């Protein structure tokens, strides 16, 4: 396969050009590297290398100006803006940076296309006045209208002042450099009358580039080689040749000189495969399997390129590459914003950008848990990060001060101050904190330098980034607060990359679309060929309206699409094997619709195209319920648990799911108690239970009266507050949802006491027998050769008109049908239906064995969310459905029937031959 570069060099050699004396100008530096590599193929003797430069370097040389970064450009422009704008009307640097970037892009375009500046700015100003004539011509204009029109009237002044400011400093943005290069062109031609230039592989040219190249061609100081195929060139509607057709028609030079070249490579036989693949990760994975297949077929991936339509695919693609790829070159850098350190500094800027004395606990945990920070908090083999997190969890702390953090980690005060103190005082201090933090992390990583080389490289790049921030702020003094610093940090970060080291001319090439300019590969894999990516669609990030752009011959989305079309089709021209991938799924911003380029390929009928939809292989994973067999060790644990005692809640836990019982009761694995930002349901329940215990405990053994209960009502606020503090620790219950929950707790207690007063006023006699009484009782099970104990706390036992009642409080809603059963066999099988009657009957059985009650009795639930239903009594029904006869009294017979089921359940738990088997809950 011959390449465009080789063909151009061969043509120059055939025309007896001295290659060493030529100056090659190319669209990118990367193309220059490939050109240098091709020189030996056409030269049969040792020669001096010619001058090889990119178009940007060439116009810099012409203009005698130096390009500065977009970020520094913003700072320079803000200096102009503040000088030309009244102090009271001046935007902050943070606000300014949002719109100034768009305006700078417009300045750039206006200069690159040599538009008369005054004309276009006056035109824009006039348009705004006409558009808004209905209010701009009013006598009593508002301040907003005045400021709006004033902005458009000042655009020319901004431009003029800004340009002069940059020219005085011998610096510039791309457009200004291009305009200056055109102004200096005559001088350059006079000073370099014997210098020969060769322009290779250009397509879309701005007016400045056209002017420079045409002038050099007319003075016989240059040659230009285009790279376009006859298939595109001869089709008047084909956008891939939009610009080259225009150049051939409009340039006077080509009226008397040949047009190099219109080639015929595209129609040669090619294998083109189009694959629709769901999601970006799917594309990355498929590239991996495709490269694996290609390597097996060709042994080497030399002359193979993966061209990423969406450069965000770089990391997934790198992770999907086959392990046996030896030679690899990546033209794009690894974005710094994807590095873990970026997230650390983003979090720090985020928590400090609004001045505050307290920090939200999740932000604190995020910072101290970070992989680079946690080792710094490990002092004298004490992990203070863990200590802080445990203290936050245990005390339910939502907001923390620096002093409180220092109390929690007394030996890590320096690092805590670096992370959480003095960021808002001055910008220099905030940046010094960043530098100090980087140094502390570096010292820590230096302990094992060999294992941390990549992390140290990350640190070095971030140190450079913060040095640039410090330089810019020292030079311009525009950053006034942490919020602005955060914006500029993100602006700088977005353009910074960590460059890969590789062999640029060997093995597999991974590149973006623009890096493929002028280069040719035998095998090409192009990703993300979707509408909105290739081409990028109708985005118009500009202050200049579409019709004004057309009027002034500025590029619009039409030209932008044509640029993408050229790059896409140029990749296909000389390639033999082409794999085109697109995303079939509708993502947030892109994907779902294949690119018009694919449809065009299919419709033009030049090549046979195979089109497949690839779906990832999804293995069928049969979900099997977990089973834990009981070995000797596990059986021993069960016996120990039986001796300590089964509680009604542990037994219902087994009924619900034996695996939960195994984790919680045998392995003693507890759920992690997260910080409760809003009061959890179980916390509310505990507070209500504990408050009622405080009220009724002193009344055990007495008949209560309405007067006694009325007197308790005055203590509700104090008792509920006390128990919330006890349970909710340092959580705030004075506002928001928590205040509502606090009021609900008070209302529950108050409603219950009112319910009790009504009962007493109705003439009922109530004697309190026990409150939160601990019950422990041994159960005789002849089949087992070890003791079994039942333990549990009953919320309340009383005598109601002479009948003993066992009462369980529930803060949730319970209905009467949830405390009733029909068949005894079901009580240990269905948790949802029968867990509540099982619990209250277990309490009744325990108290019966202890001799604390005499049958008949009643047992049931008082539901705080269903107080109107009163005491919900356990009932045995003779049948299900309506019209069933209910027996509310618990007698010896009831307990005997229940005992059979309870014994059966305990035997199942203790049976070594019955494993713990998971249930689908």
C-alpha cells in the first residue's frame, strides 16, 4: 500500500526537487513525523533532513507572535474588560469567563477569515437595536436594557484594545497570529525569495491560509498537494470534496497550473464492515476482540489504526486491548481530569468555595477516605481516618467543625488544617495548601518509589497545574475567591493531559479524528460513527448569528460537517480493511442514530458493505438460593445460641429467611449503622417505647387513673427530647424533616395517653403489672440433649377489668387481620401474615412457663398509626373469610397448640441435618 506522503515525495523527486532544501508545511506535527519516516524510501543517498513544520508553526514564524493558552488569554481579556467597563457594571472574573470564551472564539474566527472588524461589530450592534426596537427606542429604558445595548456597542472597543494589548506584548491568539502573518507576508516573501514550500494534505482553509498559500504559489515559492479522490470530487453533492472543489474553481493559480491530486484509490476493492453495538463500553470491548482476531490473522498490527470518533472512549479502549499487543502508540494524552487526584482537589474546592465554619459529614468522609489522603492520617499505626468515620457514625454527626475533627484525630492536626482550614482567607493561602498537600503526599509515596511511579507522575503534573494558577494570579490578580479559583482550575484541568510514551511509528496506532490527517493505514477501525459525533451536528457556540456568518463567509455547521466528511472519507481512501462501529443505544447526549456517513456509504453503491448488529454475550446466570450445611462447628454455635436464648424477634427472623438468621444470630454480622440525616423509623420507635417506659415504670403494681395520666402529658416534651438526644446523638432535630419526626413522636405519645384517658373515663379499670419486663425461661424439648432458653422483653402487661393483657407497641400501622390465625401449622411458615401473632404468643408462652399469668388472658398490639382501632387482640378463627367465629381469649389449649409449632420450629433450627436455606423474600 502506497501512502499520500510517499506519492508526494516521489513526485517531488521525479521533478528533481532537492528535498533537503524544501520546507514542508503540514496540517499537524504528527504528520511531519510520518513524513520524516518516509524520506528514506524515496532517497537513495544520505541527505540532510528538510524543514518540516505544522501550519501553526509557519504562521507563528510569519507573524513574529507567540501563541498563549486559552486560560491566559482570558486573564488578558479581563484586563481589557475592566479598563473599558465602569466599575459598578463589571462582572466578576468567574461570570466574565463564562461569556468571554465565546467572544474570544468569535474574535478568532473574524481574524482568521480577515473580516473587517469595525464593519461586523457595528453590524451586530445595529442588529441588536433593530431586534429590540420595541423597547430599545423607549425613552425610559431600564438599566438592564441600557447595559445590554451598551455591551454590543462596546464589542469593537473591546476587540481593538485587546488586540493592541496583545501585539504590544508580542503574543496572540490563533486568529490574531493569522491576521498578522498575512500583514507580514510581503516582507517574508522578499526575505525568502529562494525558499521553496510544499503544502501537503490540506482541505478546509481559512481566508488567511488561502491568502498565504496563494501568494506563495503565485510567486513560485510553493507547491501544494491535495489529497482527494475522483469519486468525491466529481460528485457535486459530496461534502468530502466541498473545499477542494472550491479551491480548484476559485484560485487563479489553478487556471494555468495542474491541480495535484485527484486520485482513484477509493474505488479499489475494500472490505468494509459496519457494526452496530450497544453503548460505548460495548464498542470498546468489541475493538478488543477485533484486534485479537486481526493479530491472529496477520501476526502484527503494523499499519493498523483505531480512530476514536469520541475521544472519551480512550480509557475503555485501553482497558479492552488484548494483553499480547507488544507495540502500541497513543497520540492522545490521558486526561488529567480522569485521575483520582483531580477528584480530590475538586472535592476540596467544592467544600471551600462557599465560606463556612462547618463541613457536611459526607464531604469530610470523601476527603479523608481518598486513596492519597488516608495514608497521611495513619500516625503511629493508628488509622485516624477510620476513627473519625467511626465517631461520626456513633454520634450521628451531620456537620463537623475543624476543632471537632482535631479532637477526633489529635495526632493528625497538621493534615486536618491543610485540608479544612484557611482556604477562604486568601487565594495564595489556598494555593499554598494545595502545594503543601502535594508535598505531603509525595513524601508518603517516596517510601515505596518503585511501586508509586505513576502516582508520582500524577503529582508532578498537578504541581505544574497549580504553579500555572499561582503564576497567572500573581501576574494578573484577577482571582478574588475560592469559587473563581475553582472555575479556573477546572478550565485548566480540562485541557491538560498526561502524555503516553510509545514508539510513534510502530505497531497499533490509537488516535483521534484530527490526528489522522495526511496519514494512511491499511486497516482502520473507526468508533462512534453516530449523528452528533461524526459529524458533530448543528452546534452554534457564538455571538454571531447564522445569517451574519453567511453574509461574511464565516464557517457554519455546514462547513463543519464537510470537514468531518473529508476526514472520514480520507481515512477510507487507501485502506483495505475498514471496520466502522456505532452506538445503537440512545445515550444522554449522543448515540442511537447511526451517522449519515454510514447511510451514504450504503447508498452510493461503490462497495459491498456488511452490516451487523452485535450484542454482547450475556451468560445465563441461574440464581440459586444459598444453602449453609450444618457442620460440627456450626452446630456448636447453634447450641450456644440456644443456651443463651432465642428471642421472639430472632425466631421470626428465621421464619422470614433462615439465611438472615444465620448471618445475624450465628455469625453476629450486624448491618452498618449509617449516619441518620433524617430520623429513621426504628429510631422513632425506640424513642416512643422509651418515653412510655419512663411514664409507666413507676406505675407498676398500681391501678392507674385519668388524673395520673393527665399529669404525665406535661412531661412529653422533656422526655421525648431526652430520648431523641440519647438515640439520635448529635443529629439536629430542630429543623426540617427531623423536626416533623420529633413532633410526630410527641403526637404518638400524646395520642396514646389520650386513648388511655378515654378508656379510664369510660369506667374501665387498668392495673399495670409489668413494663419492659425481662423474661427468661427454659423450655423442655425431649428430642434435644441440650438446654433451650427463650428470652424477651414484653412492652407492657396489665389487668383490664380483671383480664390480663400482654401488649406489644408498634409505631407502624397494624390491622386486626394481621393478629389473627386460622390454621396453627401456618404460624411458622408465613412471616408477613403471622409474625405478629407468633411474637405475642411467644411472650404469652414464656410468661405462662414463668408462672406470671393465669389463663384465660388476652394478647395483642397497640398500633400508634391505628390508635382508633384500639387494642388489636390476637384471635383464633374457625375459618378464613367473612363470617368466621373468632376466639379472642388465650387459654391453655391455645398455648398447647402454639407450643407444638414452636417446638417444631426450634427443632428445625437445631437439627444438624436441615441446612439453613435461603428464602426468596
